[in-house]
């Protein structure tokens, strides 16, 4: 009898851990991977542009807007999670430290909610940046809501982590293909707003990245987020595995966001190639 109870308890705990891990991976995994890719591309673009046009020209053309959007992403989640912003510079390049802007904030370390907020404040620019790109696409290009790109037949393929992740990636794929088709349609090439949009996507998308300082701040809140999810799942699992449905819901939301980060990555990749090619032609090291 005691052995059966112990085995059942272990199974319950294992399911709680699985559900928590599944939620974190499918909701945040692809988004953070793409942010890492963007960080790599943006760094290469910046270095190539510095060599070709100089830091001042590059920062005036692209850095100011992108940095401001990045810092506003941090500031937004500061407000959401009740942190007090003590100082904020949307664009203030400091050659000594290499920083372009910053948001300093304080919080109550005894508040678990505010501790969790550190994670979202850290990754905030990735979330707000991708949403801003979508809003610009809707206003300037007239792209459809992301859900309109999904075929009626698409459904969640299961409750396991692999199935949910596959559903999220499938959503990203359909959203990306649909958005690319609308954005790069023939009629848009003759519109001035199309080129304004490409400029804004490049400038803002270049800042959909996570700096070492961002990651350090996010790590502060990640443990609290994991503990919260473990406790929540432990208290609710007996009522049903609805957390899997929550995972699918968030996976689809981040899937749409991933599509627009992919667009920014695509433009950065093209720009990097152009800058690198011009540098070789002009023979600038």
C-alpha cells in the first residue's frame, strides 16, 4: 500500500516536471533561439557597417531607432511587473562602455511577482520588437492577422512536448510564408511605404536581441518563474492536463512572433551580405 502511494506520488511529480518543462520549451525555446540568431546577425551587420560607413553614420541611420525600441521593451515590462524605473536613456551612446541605451530599475526583492518580472524585463525587447514589426506590417503593408494564414485543417497533433513544439513550428512556418507572400507581393514594390517598412524592420529588428546584460537580468527571474510553474502545475494537475492546452496557446502566439523575427533576420542577412560585399570591393578591412 505504502509502495503504491510512493510510486503514484513519483509519477505525479514526474508529470508536473514534464508539463513545466514542456511549457517553457515550446513557449520560449524557439523565440530565444531566434533572438540568439538575431544577436549574431546584428553584430555582424554592425561591424560591417562600421567599417564601411563609420559608427556615427550607422548609429544615426539605424541605431537610434532600434535602440529606443529595445529600451522601451524593457521599460514596458518594468511597468507591467511593478518595477520602478530609476533612470532611462533611450539612445545615449557611450564609447567607453559600448552601451547605446539603458533602463535602470528597482524592485522589492521580497515580491515574487516582481522577481518573476526580471525574466520578462530581460527578454522584453524580443517580445515587443516582434509585435511592433507586425503592427508596422499591418499599418504600412496591410498584412492580414497572423491567424488568417493558418489553414482550417491545422490542429494540435498531441499533448507531448514534441507534438506541441511541432505545432508551434508549423504555426511559425505558415505565418512566415503568409506574411512574406503579402509583404513581398508585386504591387508593394511600387509603394513608397514598402521601402519605409523595410527600413523600419531592419532598424527595429536589429535590436530584437538579448545582450549579456539582458540575459543576466533575465536569469534573476527565470528560477522564480520555474518555481511558480512547478507549484501551479502541482496544485492543478489533478484537475486535468489543461496546462498542455495553455502550452499550445502560447506556442501559437510565439509562433506568430517568430515569423516576424524571421523577417528581420532575413533582412539583416541580406544587409550583412551587401555590406561585406561592398567592403571587399572598396577593400576596407
